[in-house]
C-alpha cells in the first residue's frame, strides 16, 4: 500500500465536508481529484486550488485512485459503494465520512475483496453547507471516528489513520452500532430538539413582534443546529432511525419527569435534578 | 426627580447581574452603593472600585437612595419589596432585574404611594454567577425590558430608560403577562431542554467512555444553558409556572409530531418540517 504522499486520492462530493478535506489534503498527496455532481462545483474547486484534477464522472475516474473518500449524504454513499466498488483499483482504500455507520459498514462488507474499506465519521461541521463554506481547518482538533471491518488490513487502517492525523483530527476506533447509538443522543437528538424548539416558538410567540427583540442567548444556542443541511439530516435520520427514536423516547420521559416536578411544586426534587444537570454539564465542558 | 448623574443609586445583590450593573454605572451617578448579604462580597466590590459605598444592611441604607435596584432572585425580590418599601425615600425609583414579571409587578403595585416602581428584565446573562463574573459590558447591546405600572410617573419611566441606555442596552416597554409568556418559550424552556438533554445523555451514553470524545458542537451548544445558576432558575420556574408548563406542553406535542414522521417514515412530512425549522431559524438569526 502506498504512503499518503505517494497516493492519488479521489474525493467524491465537494460540499462542506469533502471540500474541506480536499483543502486540508491538497499538497500532501501526489494528486487530489475532486468529483462533484455539478460542473460548476468542479470548476470552482479547481479555481480555489484545493484539487489538482476534477470531474463530474466518478465512474471514469475512480479506477485511477489509490484512495477514494465518499463525502456525500449517507444514502448516496450506500448507492455509490454499490456502483463504484467493482471499478476501484486493486488494494484501493475506500473511506466515507457519513454520520451513521451501521448501514454503511454493511454495504462496505459487500464490496469486492480486492478493496480495503474503512468507515469514517468526523465529529465536526457547521450550519453552512456547500463548497463555499469549505475550510482547510474544519477538522483541526476534532475527533474522527474510524470503523474498520474484519476484512480491513492493518495497512489500510494505518493509512486511514494517517489521513485523519494529517488533517489535524484525532482518530477514535469505534464499532458501527456503538457509534450510531452515541451520536443518536449526542448529535442527532440535539438537532431534533433544536427544530422542535423553533416550531414551538413559531406556535407560541411568533405572532408577537416583541419576540424578535427578546430572543436571548439561550434560545440562539439551543436552536443553532436547526440550521443544518436538511438533505444530510434526512439521510441520517433514515439510517439511524431506531437509535434516534430510542434517544428521543428517553428524552421525552426525562422531560415529563422534570415538568411533573414543576407541576406538583416538588422543589426539592426539582433542585436535585437541575443541580445534577448543571454539575454533569460542567464536568463535560469544564 | 433628580437626573441619573445627580442620583444616589443603591443596588441590592452583587452577583453577576447586580455587580455588572454597578460596574456599568459607577462614575455615572453621584454615589453607587452596593448591598450584599455577605460581608466578603461587599469588601470585594469596594476593592474592585465598582461601588462607592457598601453594606450588608439594606434596611439602614435604602432610605438614603434616590434609586434602588433589586438584583436578587425573583422570590427574594418579592420579599424585599414588602420589607423595604416603607423605608424608601419620597419619590424613590425602585426597579428590579428579575426574569419573571407578573408576581413582581403585583408586589410593586402594593408598594406605598410615595414610591415609583418600574419592573425590569435585561435579556442577557452567562453561565457563570457571582461577583467574580461581573462585567461592565454585560448589558451592552442587550434588550432590557421595562414594565411600568399604571401608577408609574412619566419621569420615573424616563429615568429607568436613561439607566438602561447608559449601560448600553436597548429599552423595550412590555407588560408583565406578555413578557412572561414570551420568555417562557424563548428562555425558560431552552433551559429545561438543556437540562433534560444532559439527563438523557447521562442515561444513554455516559457509561461509554467514547461519549466524552465524540461530544460534538451540537450537544455543547444545546446544553450550554444547563450551566445556569440553579437558585435563580428555581425562582423563575416557581414564579412563571403556568407559562412554562404551557410552552413545555406545546414542545412535547411538536416533538411527538416530529418523531412520528420518523417512526412511520413519512419523509415528505419530515422534510417539510425540518426545512421550515431551518428557514425560520435563519430568519431569526440571519
């Protein structure tokens, strides 16, 4: 297996995640090829100097690459693994950056045997999408989950780890089901809550023009992730449905418990619960 | 009624809010007196140079002041209005900075007739509490709600408005019940959701050490206000119970609707709801 600096890497999808990866890896590989659906995206990426070559035709290009990274929404990744797998070069490392892993790892296990798959999930992002939001420093300091399969060679996992480290992230090896349950609570549920809070404000306060003047920091921060890309989130929710519903159900029970303390004016119970939440939050983010 | 620069202002409570107010007003009034429960707090505020005089004895001091600002938790404010009202000087402006207004305005309406009450609520804060977190710039750029009573004179309201403007905030005149319903959704509910999300993570992920490595920005932002001061929040929840429970109930219904789309895999309904939330969020915070 070639070293990263000797490799031709093809990144499929030049949105926020793929564009940022190209920007972070450009100059650190032999060739960076960018593949996007739209011609204008490819032209823009070439003009920015974050890719060496570009095309809209993944089928024609992937056979030349030593490393292929799928930076598209989860269900597109599933389709691309199926379509492109047979065209990949011998020993090619194929990685993805999808936010849910169970379904992707399942699709990766069906790839032809000459390919080396590793699931990937960088724990970062922002509420902007598209190439214009790409940033070579996006991954800097972030945790980057890597999920090797049983069939993945030690060398392939090492190469994936090198990519992660070169872009400034910290690799964390984690199985698919475990990561999906964790991100259901720590990432997907916060998104649902943010959207629901926006809907609640819309139903209860939006008719009052004063609402706009008094929206405080709490509301702004709690709703921030409601600005996330909807197509990306739909794929995430569709491919992590059980884990997300389980987390939402626990949340609902906990909210009922909290509001019941308020309803019955059990101030001691309420104080304990709020204090516990505060301590726990401060422990996570000192 | 004296101008602000000729006034002796007494601030009761030298925590984050009162300490920041003292810092912002010091040098802009004839005298700033700070009143705190603990002797050390008074000593510290004097040492910082944010007050001219200090005492732990509100009863002895308030009669000298032209303006009294209550910067204590809501239920303490209710008690202090009752206890200190008769001791206030003739024509004294009495303001508060409590986060709920209905109960406070009710207590203000029972003040002796020689006093001029105006309810106040600055829409800012941070997750740190106490004098050490005080900051002369805390109010800069914030909306500061003012709730005059029928009995409040034009001059008293103008003086309150001057205070708000001098500390860099923007006054917004709003009635008590209306502000309480608005902040229930825009401030108190986000706090409950933040605490509940912390409880949910505690129940579903905290046993997994990887959780600490993958907590992403969404979780961090959505839980930020769970770090708020618990005593302050208990007073808020106790004095805005009906409005908070109403907002929480709407939230619960909206969350049920969202999760039911996920459960039955109604992707069109889900897309519409998520897109609407995104657009609405971007409209509020462009």
